[in-house]
């Protein structure tokens, strides 16, 4: 993902490990599924490795489309396949249900609108 150039994943994982060690708290990884970007079984396996390393739970969230953007959410069947791969890899996972998509007010959409407006 392009954001990884600004916030390298290795540094983020190291920071999470430091947080866990210092606070003795568990963390949850939020993972937004974007069609043809981060939704393959290989992506699920890589996410599983990170989650295992951090002993973290994973919350999956399907991408909420934004007008004028080319990114797309996954079809429900592919979301289930991705989630099941995490479960097979023994990762605690939940699928968050997005609300507000119909008025472009789902997770992240309002923040984008404010920056653009």
C-alpha cells in the first residue's frame, strides 16, 4: 500500500511490540479490505503472521466506496474466504459491519469529504 512508504510496516510492528511489552495490553489490528489491492489469500497469510507475532485480534472492515475514487469493496463471498483463511490460521477475527455507506458517511468517508471540501 502507498501509505507504507510514509509509515513502514516494520516500524509499525516494532512500535506495536514495544507498546504490548510496556503496557501488557493486547491490541486489535484494523484491516480494511480493498478489492484487488490487499484481498488475496497471500495477503491473509501475511496478515496472519503479523497478528500471530503481536498476539493480536483482527477486525476486518470492507472498504466503503467513495464517489470519484477507483477503489472498490470486496464481494461478500470473497470477504468470507479472506476471513476463513484467518480463522484457519488460528487468528481471532471479527467482520465489522459498516454503516452509513449509502450517504457516504461510513468509516473514513467523512474525513475525506472534509479534506476535499
